[in-house]
């Protein structure tokens, strides 16, 4: 809505890193006053909901420095500049899990923290999952362990805070909903 729009008066880039950049914008508010907005710029990411033929939910356990602990997450990765999200999802699935899929279905795209970041995550459902021989490996600074859980085990992992990130909680709840719809 136009009446809620904030007009950017100036932008100062504070940091530019390998993945993110940080800027501070001076803005004019709808009431004419001014404020500062700290904004994290991110190229976007993909995440993949993958379920094996044994009905196991494919996750990776990864240490997250910001949390100072490991958590279980759905396979995911950052988009490269100009990269098609579906192609990125196929690449990340293979690199992180050794699985490949016949196709992908876009489940949803959402902003992770729109109050201060422009990161968008495209969540895909992998179709026709199979293990790939000689799969592409992880990035040199990436260390993960494959975990395969039943939906019930994944729900328990949420309770235990082993699954503790929004995209993975979303994926578990999506699978729960799909199971519930089958019962109708």
C-alpha cells in the first residue's frame, strides 16, 4: 500500500562479504519523519524437501556457528548470481546428500526475516528420489552428516530442538499436512 511506503533518501554500505552485505538506509516515513533502516542483502536460497522410497525424511546435520551447535536441516544452499533456483536445488540436493531426483515441485517461496533482510528461500519437493553414484561433493568449507528420519522422528526432533530452523520446521509441517490430506 502506497500510504505505508518508506522512501529511501540515502544508502550507506557498511559491509560486503562472501554471502551477505549490510547497508544502512536513511528513509522518509509515511508521516514525513526520518528513520534509519539496517538491511541485510542476500542473494536468496533454495531448500529441498526430500523423502526416500522408505518414507524417510532426508536431512543433514550441520554445525551452525551463529547458534554454536549442530541442528538437523533440510538440504539447502545459496543461489549463485543469475542461477535458476530449480537448478540450484538439484545441485544442492546432490552435493549435500548424494541423492538426485527426477524432478522438483515448487512448494513455496518466502522471506526469512523481512524486518531486516531481503533473503528469499524457494522450497522444493523432490520427486523420484534415488541415490547417485559418484555424487558431487560438498563445498570445501562445508561439513554435514546425512540423517534420515521418519516423519514421527522429525516431529520429535522439533520437540528436542534438534530441528530448530524455520525452513525445516516448515518442511516437517508441510509433510504432516500432506499426510493428513491423504486421510481425508
